[in-house]
């Protein structure tokens, strides 16, 4: 059983089908699942495995889900365990996860070889965390052609995975969002907020920092990210949480999961209390 299948199976083991939804299909036709715990408001969304090589966060998602199911809390949490399923499969299974021969050849050329363990993008070489319409294309390290990481895409939300997620967030109008990445054990929260919004978002970020022990950090000249779009378009508190010690090497293996879980298990509950 591969990681995509295992994630789907774990969701169905933990939850009734009425609590599991499908946003739509990825570039290569894989389901992008979401799972809901609790009800009403406030509503917090947690997104995992946006970057392929950071697949450890998809394992973290189901651990977080199992933990939340044991707790009593006000409001609801929606988890998106695998934002980038095609990329995760490339990073974990390699080219055998891609059926189309022409696409396999193209990906090999883009990647400069057949080792995809450090791949971050989706199956078209678009980096999902620089493809949102939030100062799109103005970031440090942006690329303008398909690549293992950093390619902004032909247009904002051109990646199927991002178009689906953006539509879902616009439709459900959450009150806050946590985007899980790896690594560094820091929290990024800033994206040109001012005044009351900046003060509110800082309170949210500080609450999460207190819950996990990760310090707040400046993102530098980062643009086009999910957090950036949520802050600028949805006007909600949103953070990027980088899990896993900086001393770890990519891809972070499953042996690091217990420690990562212990540090992050309270983040969703802490976020809800501030929304």
C-alpha cells in the first residue's frame, strides 16, 4: 500500500464517510480529500503535504485527526491531509507513480534524473506554494519554467490542486488556517498586514508558538504562498508551521513523526481558542 492509499485508508478507519469529502482531482486524477471534526464556528482549516518531499506532514495529518477525535472543543477543524498527492507519490514512489510515458520523460528532464526524493512541485513542475495570487511572481527564488521547486506556474492558481483548494476556502469561509510544511521548527505569519489585522494575526501566531514552542520568524521576500493568499484575500489569520528540527535532512523520515506530533498536537485547539 502506498502513502496515498494508506492516507485514504486511515481517514476511512477514523471517520464515517459523512465526515470525509473530496475537493476534486489532482493533475493526475487523484482525489484531494478533506476531513472534518466538530461543528459550527469557529472553523479552522489545516493543510498538509503541499510540498512533495514534505510527505511527513501527511502522516502528521492523520495523527492530528486521531488526537482531535479524542478531544472536546468548540467549533470545527477541517484537515486536508495531502494537498499535493501527485507530488507526494513522485517523491515516495518515483516515476512508477506516473502512467503517461511522455510525462515521465518530461519530468525526468525537468528533474535532471530519476531520483525524485527531493521533489517539491506537483506533477507539472509547479510549486504549489508560490502559485497563489498573493504578489504572485515577486518572490525571492521564484522560477519561470517547470522545476522541482520554485516554479510559479503560467498564471496564479493554474495548478489544479490550488484552484480546488482556493475554491473550497472561498466557499467555506474559514476563520483561520494552518499550513504545515517541513522543516525548521518556526512559524511564519506575516504578509503585509497592517493595523487591527496585524495585531489580531500576531495574537493568533503567538498562541500557536506558545502551544508548540516554535518561535515566530520573518518569511523574507516570500510571495504566492497559501498563507499569503489567506491573509491578503480571505483576510483571516493564517500561518505556515515548519515542523521538524532544522538538523533533520530531507525527506524527513517517519521515525521523526512521534516527536513532531508531540510538539504540534495542540496547535489546532490553540488556534480555535483564538478565533
